[in-house]
C-alpha cells in the first residue's frame, strides 16, 4: 500500500480507523483520500484498506 508516497505492507485488510490508530493519527483531525476518492469520516470504520490501495492522509494542525 502507498501512504503519502511511502510503501507500507498490510498483512490483512483493515479499516481506515484501525490503520489511523496504528499509525498514531487522530481520526477527528485528518482527511483521507483512498484511490483518489475522499472518504467521509462516517465511513472510516467500515471502509477497508488492502495492500494494493493508495492513501493520502492530510493531518490538520491548529496554530496562529
């Protein structure tokens, strides 16, 4: 799987929520694009990731 341009291997399909937790992301502070489609946050727990997927994850940070 490609994530933000880096290759990662998945042993089995997992949900976006599981993947974000494993990678240390806060689910409420990211936007996820899977295979060039933006995935709504409400679908993170049901949308499965496979080893041949491409993900782009944008992490929102506050500041001023």
